[in-house]
């Protein structure tokens, strides 16, 4: 297991609403850094120990059905878990705002490099100009696999995340990945295998479109194998830069998995993220149109090994995203195989 990182949740008391209001300039639009199913996330700054600290404040929209349950589920999960690849929670707030309305928020360490989704895809009219290298993507995949291995095998009760996707993977200043957003997670006992505290989970289909395993669609309970499926889709997305909901999959090709499977029979490099392959094909490793993030500090993959590297990665992704849960790998196997790939190609 990866070395645990002590949580600060026990060192900080619950923070009052007025302090969060002040830290975020009244939850101003300029401090809004993201939004999700149950609320919005703001950047905040507060003084502690003689210094100023940047935090991320997730404010629950309590008018949305399931938001309160999401808050309780996340608190319950984050109270007991410790791992370097999970988003560290600092404290929470369950109070009233200045108008006397119920207010609930979670306070996390701020992640300087945002979420993985913004690194993989262009947003609005912008284009991607800074590209994660092959090794950086592999390291992020290893980080996420390590976090899931911990949640599935080293927690009691075990945790099923239920909503693994790029926007729920946050990157710190060193581009180390941290899995976050446990709002619809499930807790399961290792001994009896049954859900614990089902009342803390949200109702309905468990996950996000494109990442939900097929068995959930026919009523199967959330399971660690469901997380493995989501990880498989995530891994394919990381190296193709294609979302599982891409319009490309409305035609002859029905899914991201089918898209990758077809390429394995032909030319694997053709489906690799175009900006990444442009970097690999450049004689200096860098395309004149894009900047490879921190490329000077990393050893890039040798040209002769490119095909086999992507073949290895895509095979793991496809196995994890198998239709049958029983055909999928366990996350401890995934972690082991990804580490082998790193050792083989980046020795």
C-alpha cells in the first residue's frame, strides 16, 4: 500500500459560516472554480498560524434532491480514510447562512493544477496548449489505481467510489493525482459484504453517463468491480483524449471500448491523443504548437517502444472495462501491471 498521508480533519474544528463567507469574498463568482451535481466549489483564503492558506470550499446546494445525503456520505467516508492519493479534507461546516437558511460545506486542501478533465479536453472556445506527457499520464493512472486499491482492499469498511471520472481527479502542484468527490460513495463491510448506512447514499443510477458499468443499468448493486469498469474507461480516455460520450461513438463505432479495440487490430498510434502523438513524433519531443508540461525533467518514451507501450496500456483499459464484472481485473492487479509498464518503458 502507498504511504498514508495523515488527514487534518481531526486537527481543525468545524469552521463557522462567517469565516467561509469571508474567505471566499462572499462566495463570489470570481472565486468559483467548479460545479457538480450537488453544489459548487470556491477558492478561499484564510489566515492560520501566522500565514495565509488557500482552500477549496464545496458548498452543497441543499435545494437539490440528494444534496444533504451526499454531504453525509462524503463526511462518513472521509472521516476514516488516509491515503496520499485521496483529496485531503480539512474540515466541514454545518450551520446557517446570514439569512437563517441551512448551510453545509466541505473544506479541502486546494489543488493547484485543477482537475484531470481540464488537462485532457479543451473547454469552451479554448484549445489545449499545455499537454501532459506520456509518463505524467502513466503516473496519474498509477496514483488513481493506488487510491482505488486502498479504498477497495485496505479500508474497513471498504469504499466503492461510484463516480470515478476525470473531473473527480484533482492534481496538486507536483501533478500528483488525488481522487475526490465521495458524495455518492458506498461503504461495504469486508466481512458481510453488505452496504453499510445505505441511508447516506443518493438514490438512482450510481455514477456519470459513460463511466457507469453496464450491470448498474439493470439494477445491480454498486461494487468494487463497478469502480474498475470506470477506471478502465478513464484509462482509455487519458491516452486517447476521447470522452466516452464523444459524438464519434454515435456512428459505426458504438463506444470508446470498441474504438480502441478496432485500433488494436490496426495502428494503435492512430487513436492516441493527437497532441501527445505530435509531441512524440517531433524530433525534439516537442511540437512547435504545444508545450509538454515540465518535459525537461522527464524521460520520454523511446520511439521504438511507442507501439508496445500504448498496446499495453489499452489492453489494461479494455480488460478493466469488460462487459462482465468477473472478467475485470482487481485494482491491486491493475496497480501492479501499471508499475511493471513504468519499469519496462521508463527504466
